[in-house]
C-alpha cells in the first residue's frame, strides 16, 4: 500500500516495548498537532456532524448520545462482559501471551474484573486550535492494567464514499484499524458497524509498516455498537464482537454523567 495515496489507512504506530500511551507524542508530531491535555470535557470526536452524509444525519440523534461522543470525558462507563464459551479460552491465552505484555487490547474476561470500573482518559490532538483526533486510554481501576489504547478520528471508506469513525489501535510496527459505519435509526439510536464486505468497505484492517513498504489486510473481525437511551432515560451501549460469524463477546455499558 501507498499511505500517501491510501490515506484512509494512515494512523499511529506502536512501540515494540509496549503500547499504552507511548505512541501519542509520535502521532502528534506526525500530524503536526499539539496535545490538548488541559481540555476536561474532551470528546472522541469534535462533532458528530463530521459523519453527516448519505444515510446519516447527526441532528437526528438523541442529545445524550451525541454528548457522549462529543464530550466523552464527562461520562463514566460501568460495564459488564460476557464471552462466548468457545471464545473464552482464546481470550485468556491472548491476554497472557500478548495483550498484557504490550498493554493493548487486554479485554476483560469476567465481569468481576470490572467490579471497580475502568478509568477513561481522552486526550485530543489539536491543529490550529481545532481537534483533529483524540486518544482514548482505558485502564482497570483495580490493577491499573491497560484495557485498550486507541486513536479516534474520521475517514471516508473508499468503496462506499461514506464518512466513518476510524479507530486505530497501535501495535508494534503498525495498527489494527477499524472503520465504523454510522447509522442513525428512526428511534434516535446510534449504530456503529464494521460489517463483512469487500476491500475498502467499513470493517477491520491490519496495517503493517516497514521502513521501505507497507501492507494491509482486511480481517474477519466485526463489531457493532448500539448507543441508546432505555425506557428509564439511562444511556446505554451494547458492544458485540464477532469473528467471521462466530460471536466472541458482548460488553454492555451503562453510561452516566460524572
């Protein structure tokens, strides 16, 4: 791949020694941006209207849904997790051999792991005073172990020409990049999906960079986020992860304003 031509695959690169937030200053330098650590109400996106286009209108979203993405730091995210029995051993092995060592994608295996909750640190990247992206670092409160470290901005999926939420998880020599296609349902529910599809569609891509070249592969990891207000007015998120067509895990968040 040529990352100047295929800019939708651009993103941060992790360190061999570990991920956490080590990549953030390098990404800020690559984007010629400053770190907005002094912004207490920072969100993952500067505005949900960045996603407006065919099939999506941010103005139709419920106010709390929009506020969560535009002011994520205002929200606490208590969660429960449920793994597929078939996938749980794989998740445990991944955590022991890979995720904990690299401080990246260490998904909780049990709801008890989340008993004390997770911290949520959002750091925007600013160019000319305007937010161009944001990092999101989540740690387990009980152990201070990194659950995931990601970079959020928007990109156009070239096969559909639609704006998507682009989430990049830095890895050594590259990243796991997920394009999430937005859908605003008539009942004010926001759905973000990375479905199966062809090259250039929304979905998950593994990108590896070397000094002289770069390659990318579409991988069969699919996610869906449903963000909605329930009958009692509480904001909730259901996050499902599948591998090919096999369910892997489901995370449910009850979002509360701090």
